[in-house]
C-alpha cells in the first residue's frame, strides 16, 4: 500500500469516528424550559346541623370537619382528603322512656366542592354501643353526605345522606353522595370552596 492510500484510509477512519460521536451525543439546548409548577388549592367544610325528617320524634344530625387538597393535575377530585364526620340519630320512646341514641363516626376519604355545594364520603370506624349498623353493615363500610350551604338570602341549607350498601354488596364509590334534599332546621356549616387552578402554576 502506498503512502497516499494509507493517509486516505486514516483520514476516513477519523471522519467515521467523529460522525459516530456526533450522532451519539445529544444536542444541548440552551432554551430548555423548566417543568411547569403544580398549583395547589384546598377546600373545607365544618359545622353541625339537624336535618328535617318527616316522622316526629326523630332527631338526625350531621357533624363534619372535612378537608381536601387539589392540584392543577387533579382539579376535580382531591389528591388528599382528611377529617371526620358523625351521623347521629335520636329516637323518642313512648311512656317517658329514655330516647334511643345511635351514632356512627367516619374517617373522611373524599371531599369535593363546587360553589355552595359539597360532597363528603368516609369509612365507618366506630359506632355507639348496640347500634344496628354493627349487625347490618360490613365493617368499614362507606357512606356519603352532601351539603348545600346557602347564604343568608339563598334559602335554607340542605343535607343529603346516602345510607350504606347492604352487607356483602359493593361499597359506595368514593366522592359520591345523593342530592342534598333535607332542609337544615338547626345549626349550620361553613364551606370554603376550592380556589382556581392553572396548569402553568398561576393561582
């Protein structure tokens, strides 16, 4: 092999190596934008009220302290919920007998809000002694409560109760509750709706 051919072969090898290196190394971008910030907001509902019931001698009350956190990636359903609610039911007895009082406490697993409305669901964690729920329901069943919290000129506030699915049936879906149809006749609630969220991090 002559010197000219040798030099040509070396030059081609160097060019091939340089081309391969260029193909493997990613091109650096001086204008890469940082990831968009994830905006967050919170909502809450607190209070206690007695709801209207069509049969005399029944006193049904719902006490709630629920909180939810939302992000721009999950603006409808909360990424985190916490708190408790209690459903209590006092039933008058004839002939001056002591009223029956039943209550159940729930750990909140979802709070959703929209304007003056909220839904709360939770798992049953304890009951009053002798509560029928102990026999009728599966442990840690889920129930839902809905609220309409009216302003002073917006008519009565309202509550809706889901009840519970029967023993052995599927759980109520998280974040679900019926329309709030029963008027609040005593007490009330303070609802803080979630704020606006934007994908670019603005609130």
